[in-house]
């Protein structure tokens, strides 16, 4: 049995899509969805999917070992950041080498780094008149958005695109590829 722990800060549509993808797979379990926001939409989705949740604040995350202990106890094969906006502390990265992955809504190494998330990313892509954007799935290291790239998918940025319309295209790419890439990584372990 493979075991995934998800981290999400927001709406959680990717987390839900991943959970639905693996729902009928007896060999893969989503053991937890962890969030840093007690009012995050992902928590409602987790409840509907019958997945355990755990909510933490910045102090707990950075100054205690509570989240790290929970992860160690869960013994995940993969830790998946699906719209999680905080930097992962070094001790967590070290405890799970090559087991933490993130999805970013642009083509890294461009448009990444601290503060680059959600619509801010799409606005910057549009402001710079890019013709393409997309998604990057990558391993997580101690720096924002800098770990080794696993997969990239592209979409066109068209005249008239707004952060909202670009976000929709990017989300479609995420829904199509993220679960599939996770499945491949689990199969190759
Ligand atoms: C996704 O587009 C993901 O790529 C992005 O947050 C969104 C979460 O949407 N992640 C980042 O910006 C990380 N820097 P969701 O909550 O609906 O899954």
C-alpha cells in the first residue's frame, strides 16, 4: 500500500482531484490532508472525501516538531504540496529526501519564488507578454520553487487572457497531469 500526504492552503481543487483519481485504487491511500488555514476550502473537500485533516499555524509548523512527527508516523511514500504556500522547513526536507513534490502554476525557473502564487503568477506572465505558460511539478528543496523539475506542461497565453482565464487553463493542465505524475512516481519507487 502506497501512502500519500497532501498539503494545501486554499480551495483544494487539486487535492480533491488527486483524491478522486486514487479513490478506486486499493494500492494507494491519501492518509492526511494538512493545511495551514483553518478556513481553507480544502478542509470541507477533505471532509466530504472522508480524509483525515490536520491544521497547524506558523508557530507550530516552524517552532515545534508536531507536523514532522505526524508525517513520520504516517510514513508517507510521497508528500504532495497541492497549492501550499509556505516554505517547507529544512528539517522536513531532510527527513523526506526526494519524497516531497510541489506543483507551480507557471514554467519554472521563471515566475517562481517567494510571494509568487496563484493570480500573482498569472498577472506577471500576462504583464510580460509571454506567449506560453503552464505548470511545473518539481521536487521540493529548502528554497521556493527551485528543486529538480519532474514534469512541465504548457498552454498558450492569448490576447485578452486575464489572470482568471489563464488560471483556468493552468488548472486544467494540473488536473490532467498531476495525479498521473504522482502515480508514475509511486510506481517507480
Ligand atoms: C494551483 O494552481 C497551484 O499550482 C498553485 O495554487 C493553486 C491551488 O489551487 N500553487 C502555487 O501557486 C504554489 N506557489 P487549488 O487550491 O484549487 O488546488
